[in-house]
C-alpha cells in the first residue's frame, strides 16, 4: 500500500506501519519521507519512523527538519528524531 498511486492510501499505510511498530517497513517509510510528493504522506512517514524508533532513521528525520521543508513536517520529524 505504500506504493499505491493514491496519496491517502500511502499515508494510511505509513500510519499503520508506525502504530504496528513494523520494523520491516522502515525502508519503505524512509523512501516515503524522502521522496513522496504529497506532504501528508511525508508527515505520516516521519511520525511512523519516530514511533518505530530505528536509529538508522535519525539522519532522514533530521534532514526533514530543514528550513526548506513544510512546518508540519519539520515538527513531526523533530519529535521523531529525538
């Protein structure tokens, strides 16, 4: 579902992965965070990565806090990185 053409489905899949603590989904979540065009998908991927808590996601979460990112994404990514 994380590769579905519909942004709402990708966002929902990311949210569910985070709530489930799906470590196997981390690579897909990192791709969504870094590459997805839909802001809501990126926000939910950041939230999911923060919930899962894999150390290898920290760099991507920190990158998502950059000044060039939307405010909501920056906030969620900062929470997830720490």
